[in-house]
C-alpha cells in the first residue's frame, strides 16, 4: 500500500512539473552597422567583443551601447546608440585616415624638393597631412648632383629624412679659329669664343656659329671637378657671284676662265682675301673688266651696263629685190615696202667704226652693179638718203627695131614714157610699138 502511495505522489509531482507554462523570451532590437570605408572592426561597449566587420547586422537587447569602429591606417571612431525592442537602428560611421609628417633636410640647405612632378619647396621642409605609405622625393641644388630620397610612414609619428648633395660641376673651355664665334649650350646662347664656363656633370649639346663659316654641332662630356677643353677650326663657306648685264648674253670670264653668259650664277667660289678678276664681253660692245671679292656664305651680285663699240647702217634701196653686199659680203635682198616700187629699210648692224663699201647688184640693173661708200661711227646708226637704181621691168619691141629692156615710167592712153637707161626718158606713141611685155620679178634663185 505504501509503495502504491509513493508512486502516485511521484506521478503527481511530474505531472505538475510538466504542465508549468514556458517563460517568454526577452524582446530584442536590430543594429545595422556600416562604415566608410567598409571592412572596419566593430566593438560594442568595453566588455562586449564582436568579431563583426562592416557592413554587419547585430541583434541586441534594448539598451544603450558604445560602438567603436577601427581599421588599419584609419583613426578609430566611437558613437553611442540606443537600441529599442523590436526596432531596427541603422548607423554609418566615417573613418578618417591616419596622417603623418616628415622633415626633409639637406646639406647644403635651400635644395628644391619635387614630388610627383610638383615642386614642394626648399629644404629644410616639413610636409604634413601625409597618408601612411611609401614616399619618394627628388632633391636638387644648383651645381650639385640631384638625389632621390625615400621614406615609409607607418603611423602618426613624424619622421626625418636627410640628404647630402655632392658637387657635380666641371669646367668647360672652348676656343675657335677664327675667334668671336657665337656659342650655344643646350640650345641657349651663352657667349662668344674664346669661352669658359662651369657646367653640370654629364653630356651637353654644343653649337658654334660664325657668319661665313660652317656651323659646328657636337656634344661634350663634362666630368665633375675637372676641366674639359675643346678647340675647333671653323671651315670657311664658299661664296657665289651672280652676273647681270644690259643687254643680256655677255660672256663672263673669271680669272681668264670662261663660265657662261649673263644672266649667270657661279657658286662654290672660295672666299679668299684676294680679288677675282672679272671680265665680260659681247659682240658689238666694249668689254668691261673689274675686281670682285667673294663673301663667304653669301651671294654677291655684279651688274654691267655694256656700251656699244659698233655702229650700223639703215639703208633704203628702190626698187625692191636688189642684192646688197657689205665689203664684198652678201647681206641680202631689199624687200618690198609700202608699194612695189619702194623697199623697206635694211638694218645693217654690229659694224665696227670705219668706212664701208656698199655694193648693189641686179641682173636687170644698169649698170649691173653700183658701189657706195658709207662711214660708220662708234655707237651710231648712219642713215644715208634712199638709193634709186635703174632696173628694167618691161621688154619693148618697136617697129623696124630690135626688142630691148626698158624701165617703164608711165603708161597713158596714147603713149608711154620709158627709160632705156639711167637718166634718160623717152615718150613714144603707142602706135609705134609693136609689142610691150612685162617681166616677172626676179627671186633669190634668179640672182
């Protein structure tokens, strides 16, 4: 009986325990965290460590929390936040990067500091607000070899960087033959030879110019603390002469050597101190001689005005078709002018001054030839009076007479006037003529 009673009591206790109501869970809020930049470590209060990194979401009981975010090379940030039950709280924190500083010094002071192509100032120089990381700068000083310095900023502690700049100056001495040539170094005019200056160690471009001489371009290697000397003998440039004459076509002689006719340019002449002997000649003109100097590298123009040393004759011979000879040499035929009985002017030129024999000839002329003497003066044109010659132009046959060559002077209704020979005129009635026949003009082939 006692055993049954104990069992019943135990079951009652178990039933009472199993039927107790479950305790309700405590309410929570949600905290959504983010940072700029992301990836920051998150710590809640001083005694609660979360291994979360932003962005993250954390469930918290209601209450007030101190949030700390930290990230390498950034300053940590703190902020209070209040969490409410069943509420979501969003929070973003901006982290500022850790900044450092550096002091750059040099020996000697006053060196120029350049970083990333930008000039920063002169030593001694303090650079602040630098992000953590590796840096380099170029340090330059007049007449000193430039240096590159490097440093690493790992925290906020300031650093010091020093550079000792060594001299890189050498001496350059330049002479030229002849002197007084203009000297350019690296494209800039620096003076005239003889020339002396100090240059930085290394290669430099040199240019030397002097009027009338070939330009010299070269490079020179300067060694620090040493003297580099150079001497250059400049080559004289050739010159040229341009010849002009009035009239053109004059033959040019230089030192008795023929070069051609004007207009003429003679190049590559040596620019010597001695003058060249120049002479120009043209048929019918006086020759001209003179001295000429050639300027190195330049073109010199020489002009001549030639004066005629010959004269000429303007001759009119009527009628046309007469052969003209000058001193026995055939010159040509007179040509018909304004009418068949008048000839054009014959121009006889380039005759040296003197007396000339002019002979006229024609197969039908009486006499067969005629000679005239004309005096020609230097640079003058002689114009004698027109010369009229007797040339038969018809064949006349009179009754009971043989036919003869005549010069018909006029023809009328009942008569004609003709000349049987020079300075004779005859008038006859037409009824006495048996026949009159015109002769064709003679050509050069007939003469």
